[in-house]
C-alpha cells in the first residue's frame, strides 16, 4: 500500500494522528498548469498585495490586516486584495476599526479566469496561515511571477525558499516589514519574480502526473 501526501507536514500529521507508517507515505506535491499562469509580459511595479483563501482565522487573515496597518504607513498607496469566501463581514469590520478600509478590497469568490488575471496584477502575495496542508494559492502566485511572504507550515516553507520570505504570522511587525521590503525594492522583487517562475515549473502537472503514475506502476509491479 502507498499513501500519497502533498507535503512533508501531511506525512507527519498522518503518522501523528492516524498512526500511519511513514514508510508507506509518498510525497507528491500538488500540481499546477504553470504555462497558463505564466505572465505574458512584464509590467510596471506597483503596490498591490494579494491574498487568496478562505476568510478565517486559521488562514491568518487577522494577522495580515494588522500588518496592513503598518504597511500603509511605510508604503503609501499600497492596497490589499482579498479573494475568497468566509466570514468576510467580520474582517471588513476589523479593517474599519484598524482604519485601513480604504486600503483593503474584499472581492469574495471570483471566476477561475478572473483569478488567473488577478494573480498577475499582484506585486507580492501573502499567506500567513496558521495551518496549511500545502498552500496551492502561493504556488499559483509564484507561477505568475509574484514573490511570496508565507508562514512556516505545510509546503509553504519549501515554496518560499529563494522566492520570498518565511515569517512567524503572529509577528505582525515582521510580516509587514517583509511585504514592504518587496514592495519598495524593485530589484529584489524582479529577482524573486524570476526565481518564482523557474521554481514553479517543478510543480507543473506534466511532472506531477508522471510522479503519480510511477507510484501506481510500482504498486502494480509489486503485486504481481
């Protein structure tokens, strides 16, 4: 038997909570259509921060909003675009209390076509989750040439190696500083962007499909 897990964290959790033998687990990450997400042309740098995910505390939305209060002072004209469903009303009220409501745009769910377009408009992507199995939105942002600032959970730490920054999401100051660093340093942003595109190719479906097929072939061969 083999159990496919999308991150090393998932393997650890399968062993910890379900007693599954780690030797039966195979690490195969989630895949993306890297070519579809690839930006067709470079664009002028801006001050747009992106977030894609469920609007809930476990996704670190509250940390990102608090960080945004700091960012808007350091980077005038910066904006945060929040895509996803959930308890949006609660976080809209939080943004109002933090006096950042003019800098934060809650867009709700959007079509796949619109999501792909939006990725390519971001200058930095933030996902300060408290827990992730993988973090597919961060990978899709990378494939769009967008540097990432993420927490150390799921596959996020591996994704951010060379393509952005890993932070403690509860440290609002650190989260804000790393996002602002990318927004303010065009040279850094361009370097990270190139690395994002290159690294995301390792997660293209053509490669992930082959890895999955090899697992099935191995099982069939072993059962003969």
